[in-house]
C-alpha cells in the first residue's frame, strides 16, 4: 500500500504531461488549418427577378431587333451554311457548320476569319473563336418569330445549357461584341451594345416573358 501511494504522484504527473501535450498539439492543428484554409467566400450577388410582363416584352422587342440584324442572324442560320452580307445571303464559299460549329475538313472558319478583322472593305471579320453554334445546339434565329425566339433563348436545352447568370453574362461574350465591330462596309446593329445589354438584362430580370406572337 505504501508503495502504491508513493508512486501515485509520478503517474499523475505523467498524465498531466500527456494532457498538456495533447492540448498543444490540438492548438497547432487548429492554427495550421486556419492558416492554410481560404477565407469563406461569400456568394455572388443574387439575381433579383421582379416580374413585369409589360416591361419584359417591351425590352424583348428591342432585343429581337438586334438578333434579327445581319450581324447576329448571319451566324444563326436555319441551315448548316452561315449567312453573309447585310442582306443575309448564303455564304458564297458554302462552308458547312460541322459538329463543333467550326467547319469541316480543310474548310474551317478560322482559315479565313482571323483573330482580328482583316483590313479592307468587306473582308472577313475576325475573332479568335469565330464559329457557328454546334450541330447539337444550333440556336437558330433565322425565321423565328419573337415568341419562338424568346422561348428558345430562355430554355437551357436549346440555349447552350445557360442559366440566368450565364445568359446575363453572354451579353459581353466576345462573339456578341464583334457584332459592333464587324469590319468595313457592314451595317451595325440597330442600337448600341450598351443599349442592347440594358434591354437584354431588363428582359431577363423582369421575368423573360415571351411575346404572344
């Protein structure tokens, strides 16, 4: 009994030492986690939808006038050959859409459409990503009524799988912007890009209503 009492303080000291070490290790782990982890990211500003069918349809009429202009419709034909010119005639070289929208075989869009506009009157306009919509998501504008086009644009199964956030961002897509920089001898869309973007966002954020016709 005396031996046990004599050894008890030693065991208690060892236990306390292990406890202290454990606390220190826990603190180190917590500090390391805190240093290596990124600050919690706050979510992006949510898109506020305030439904207003009158404002929405009015805005879409402006959007439609731009999408029906040659600068937009020429790359959104009903067939597999892009359109050309202010009168939207079939491309004279008859290039084909291809699976990815970038042409077929040796006749690729990028062969003539360089990263920037080719200098000169009616020469090929340029963009690093020049192409038609792909074969599995043709996004046809040609021949679409305002109602048909509005419903197509808002449908992820037809618009390239775009949600509301991506649709809003698409107003500043490089190919969209190239419509206002088409090269010499080509008519611009019927309104400025800033006015188009405002109408586009207004249409979407007021409910993306489709006209009756």
